[in-house]
C-alpha cells in the first residue's frame, strides 16, 4: 500500500462529523470520506473545529479518527485534530490519534486560558517531544482568544516534526509568516476566502470547510494556484465565493451540515450548544445550491 504524502499541501478538507439521533453516524462519515477522495481532495482533517471536537467524547473523537483512517486507506493523509487547552490532554489525544493511525496532528492554540508566548512555545514543544507524527500548528485567535505570534512560530519551526501552520487570521499575518518561516514549514490558509491570496504569496494550500460541499472545486482551485495559473484559480475563487459567504453566515459547522443534508449526504444534526440553521438561511442556501446545480 502506498504511503500518503505528508508534505501537506493543496485542498485539505476539515471534515464535518455526521450525527444522527445524538450519535456519530459512521456510515455517513464513510460515504463522505469516499466522496472527498473521489473528487480529488488532497488531505482530510478528522475532528477539527468543523468536526465538532468541542462536544465529542474522547471515545467518539478517537473512533472518528480511526474510521477516517480506515476509509482513506493511505490514499490521502489524515490529519487528526488533537488540540486541547491542557498540554497533558493534548499529549494524550496525540498519542491516541497516533495509535488510531493518523498521519499527522492538528493542534489548535490552547483556548480560554490565554497562555503567554513562552507558554505556547513550551506547549507545542512538549507535544512534539511526545509524538513521532508531523504537527500542524493552528492559529485562530477569533475563536480561542489566543494569538500565536510569528516570533514564536519561528522558534517552533526549528523543531523537526512541526511541519506546517494553519493560519486563520488574515492575509497580513500569513504574509509575515511566509517571510519568516515559509522556507521551513508549510503555511496553510485557515479560511476559504483567503486561500488564493495566501497561495499567491507562497502558501501551500488551505484547510477548507467549503470543500465538504464542493471538494472538486477547491481541489482544482488549489492545483491551479500551485501551478501558477491564477487566472483559473481566481475564476474558481469567485465562483465559490457566494457559497463561502453562506456557509459562514451562522456558526460553523451549522450551515455546512445543512448544505450536505440538502444534497442528500447526511443529517444536518449538530450537537448542543449548537442549534439548527435558521429558516431564512436554509432558504437562501437551498436556492444557491439549486442555482449551482448541486441539488
């Protein structure tokens, strides 16, 4: 069996976690993974923010990672969400993800407790020492209340198995990272709308929410950008722009799960404290999907 490319790049889907009647729907997850790979996606994230990591139990968390690994069969790399705001817990999740067969780990900055930059460095360094897997740093200050600054990323880039960062703030920050460490680690966009601008500056790809719905579009967009064909990349960027807007009109992953339900792929069920999509957004999303030929 061939091994996946862990030089992480291209369109990497932050998978939703399908649910039905309060339980993880592993059958729907299996279909979703197969559809993603068939559409040409370059990698998968299991149990990131979009996968509702905050409300899955640890056994559910590990079961989802294991199922994605089993279905992917090394055709694409599987990156396991293993972040926590406790370093010890993040290490435990990393070890469990490694045992489940993950190819790499995604570690969001510790949330709520707002560690200083030295604390962030020690947190990631400790995780790196505890696993053999490649690590993707994840900076999303709007959700975590914690900002991993470029100077700290520079220090972390010296650690051998820290190989990438998912940067979900803005293009200015991504540009600073590319200038500082772009020759040592991969800079991945953490927001679909900034994927092409970041790749134009030298970024390697995007960890995408929208690719749950249109994986082929996002894959082709990233392939065009990687090849320097920014005319084609811009065309796709503008084409999926309205979908990007609606999928973030309410908290992620509420709208993307609804889109997948409307397309017949799975239930739109989310776990509380998330709530079902509003009727107004449901109508707008159905109209757009219909106009795009996705229904």
